[in-house]
């Protein structure tokens, strides 16, 4: 819960949840790359940028003062959309996953207990692969259904959780960024 109000942590998880790492090592690499405070681009790395998740969030929500080719000007989020020729994306996969988890009963005390009982014995290491991990998702979905917590779920929701609930990140030493 310490990450709940943290925009970077939420953005990292939303980005991570839209990827499909084959191993936990790949999951770690995805998260590590998204947590970089600065990154460099250009032919020789001469362009320095701040964290892209926070930058994208601020550019979408706030007015920006931009310098381009020696000219400075204000850009609103609507103008930013025109400049990049991109429409705002729809809900991310993480929104669908959260909805599916709630429909399956994970938002209840009994559901959380079932998930904890399945995940606590699981050793999260770089060698954990998707096929092994996916079986835990299958067990969780079956267990939640067997105790009657999944009455609001359809097969679609079960598939989202089984195939889209990526490796848990609790074993990573993620930095705590103050709000």
C-alpha cells in the first residue's frame, strides 16, 4: 500500500503489466528500465531526458514550456496530442486486470487469504519462468471459484487473470519515493 499514491510506482506497474516477460529476470529488467531517473537518447547519447513515465504523465496533464530549435513556447495537453499525432490511449491492460481480479473475488478478505496461501510458498527468483508461474494463476482462479467468490466473473475475466497477471514484484527492492 505504500506505493498506492505514488505516481511513478503506479506508472511502473501499469507499464510492467502491459508486458509479457517470459522469466522473472525479464520482469526485473522491465521494472529497472522504467525506474531510471534519467535516460539518454540521440546518436551519441547527447540528449538527456527525465524519467519517461513521470514525463509522459505531466505532459498529458499539465501545460509545458518547451524549447524546440531555439524557440520557446507553451504547449497544452491538447496541443501536445496534435504535435505527436497520437490520440490518448484507452484504458491499459492493468485496468482490465484489476476489474477481473475484483470480479474473481480477490478484493475480499477471503480472496486475499487464498492468494496469500498460494503465493507465500512461491520462491520468486530470476530463474522462475512464465509456465511455472502461470500455474499459480490457474490455482488461484480455481480456488477463488471453488469457494464461490467468482460469481461475477465470466470466462473472459478468468483468462485475463490466468494469462495476464504477471509475476509479483514484492521480491524486488523498489525505491520508496516520497509523495
